[in-house]
């Protein structure tokens, strides 16, 4: 019974995914970038070792990426990605130059010999060019060539959504994260170059350039790989965890902001305490935690969070960029999705962490007000699950943020047991730590962990734009009031508990589904009838 239901659900999800993808035409490049073709799924990236020289005056970058990978089957040719603006100077494998064919934003590399199944090897790609410039980072993608108030170059990079291949030759698919990344960042000698992970060296190259070496010893999403270049000063602090010891907190801030940063970034420790309590150990402990002053609002770059919020708290008393972008270290960087269609896995949980943080630090009532303001931003115009197998801008509105957070809030309300809810969240963060997950795996996890079947709930909230609607009629009969109610939803069989006032003495929970049910409201006046659904995300409609 259980298995056949699961099979039915998988079939339903497959139908929804297929129909979603076929309803729109996509360009060949969007498909080449998004589809896991056999020339991409035939190998697994282990490491990227990047040498990158950045010349801000020329808006020019050059370097190489040594890609370590393992063959999943025998290989003669692979597909890699690099934006058409960037040139490929040469490709080397086993000291031999390889031939390659470019097709706009992708290129195909032919090996001199057949690589064997399970063989691990390395390929070096030399590249250079003027990369795409971001005009309104972080919402578009590319390099940000800016200057500080003294006129010194200040460079940032953001490429979530558009993908790292905007500047870096790589396998640009979310399903394949490198297990480690090294960055040798070469910048003009008067500037400081900051990248992800732990600093492992710096040296003057003697030609007016300086090299900074950074090591990430954890899996990392391509779009998290970043560089920040500026006239930075370095602040170091420590977060002392009761359970896990000391975590290095490193801040790279422009000289003009250093005094403000020293005070403002104190909230980072409060955040680490809250997130550690709720979601477990900071996932990239050995790489350290870092905030880097960026010439744009912010981005969740792993162990190198871009910060550009002018050291300002919001009206709730915290810095949104610090809390939201750092929360992605748990949800997005540690637990990642495999396809941009499932970005709700990154954003919904991260947006919900804001409410968890507010509740922890400022109390429950403030948290309810905080998430209440997010409710007004929900559009319900398109499903939270996007189109699979294509790389394009999937989401026009912000429902994967606010509706996603409210989907989780609704689950909390339905579970009606905060210990179970928070333990489930914590176990989710821990079970899938540093892994990629699918929507279906998350569903299965919450089904098992909470003992509630969320199948129909997940399908309705994620695959359909509309909310389920609590429809009701109030019928007066012989001085008595009768309630007729049902739940209208796209998915068949959805049942939800809703609190309704069946009498003046308070609310009772009724389980509503697609069938009309009748309840005696005794001697309530129609004006006294109430539904308590303020902590849920559902529609309400009084029918005639
Ligand atoms: Zn986010």
C-alpha cells in the first residue's frame, strides 16, 4: 500500500516535471548548459586548482584551471562550459595539447587515448579574456569592477543563477561539486586578493603583482567560487562553541569601514550560536568563516560570504545580509540541489532561518511579526519547482524565498509540536550535510521523521502555483448555524487540519479535504465564526 502510493507520487511528480519543461521553448545553449548529457555525466569532478590573474585596470582575467576528475565510464570526449566571451588558449592532458571544438558557451574536449572507467586524471585549461560584467549584481552575474572612495580598484564576482562558466572553464552543472578547490589569486601588488577557504600562502611575484593562495577542503558549488580584490584590512575573531571548539572568523574590510566592522560584526557570533543550536555544527569548520566587503549587496560564497550592506541593521535589529547569506552555509552550500529547478531547497530553508534567528534572539512574538511581513510578498503565480534540465532564469518572483518559508511555517503549525519540528530541521541539516538532495528525498525525510505523510502537501505547495483554499458556507437553520467546509486544491486527496471556532469557547481542529463536511455551530452568530489560520499559508473563501 505504502509502496504503491510512493510510486504513484513519483509518477505524478514526473508528469508535472515533464509537462512543465515542454510548455516553453528553450534555446539550444540553455539546454546544453542545463542538461546532464552523457558527455557530462560520464565523469565526476574531484578538484579545481585555479590560477587566476586579475588586472582591474584592463578588466581582464587570465589563468588556468586544473580539473581533477574520475571517469564514471570509459571516455574519449567530454563537454565542459565557458562563456563565449572568454578565450581558451590551450588544453593540456598528460603533457599533450588536446583538440577541442567550441559551441558558444560549451566546448568539447577530445582525449588522445581512451580514458578507462574509474580512472582518475587531470586536465588543464588555459583561458583568458574580458569576462561578462555584472550591471546589477548580485541579481545578474559577472565581475563587478568598482573603486573605493580613494579611487583604488575594488573587484567582486557573483554568478549564482548564470553559473561559474561565465568566467571559469568548468563542468558547470549543479549536480557535480568539486570535493576541493585551490585558488592562486594574482592581483596588483597594492591590493589584497581574497577567495574561499583558508589562506595557505602569499608571495610577491616581483612584477608588480602579488599571489594569494587559498584552499577549500570541502565540496563546493561552482557558483560559490569567488574572488574579492581591494585595499582590504584583515580582522580576526573567534567564535567559541561549547561543543566544537574555536571557529576562525576572518573579515576583510576596506580601510574606511574597519572601525564600524569591528563593532557591527559582533553579531556574527550570536548568529553562529543560534544556527549551531538549531542546525548543527558550521559545515565548513576547517575552512573557517569569512565575510568580505563587496561592491554589491551580498552573496553566499562558501567560507567567503560577500558582504555589502553598509554595516546596517534592519528594523528588527539584525543585519539581513549577514544572517541570510551565512545561513546558506547550512542550506545551499552544505545541502545543495542538483538542478536549478529545485532552488527552493536553498532559498526556502535559508529564508526560514531568518525567522528562527529572530525567534531565538528577539522572541516568538517578533518572529511571528517578521514572517508575517514576508507573507504579503507571496505571489502564487508560478510553481516553486522550476523547469528541469535547462539553465535559464527559472523564477520571476520570490516565492522560493517567502512562500517556501511559509510552507515550512505551515508544516510547523500542522505538526503542532515545536520539539519535533526543530529536531526534524536539525536532523535534516545533519543527515544531508555536505550532500546534494532532491525534493523527493526531502519529502521522504520529513515523512519518516515527523510521522506525517506530506506527499500531497509537497505536491500542492511546490508543483502548483495556487494555494489550497478553505472554502466554507454558513447556513442559518431554525436559529442554528451550520458550517459547510472543504479544502479546494489542485492535488487530489490533500487533507489539512484547520482550526475553526465551532463555539464561543475556542478553536477546534477539523480535518478538511475535498469533500464538503458539515459542522454544527450551535448558537454562534455568523459574525462570530472564525478560522485560525494566521500561522498557515492557505487561502480562505466564504461561498454563498
Ligand atoms: Zn538566498
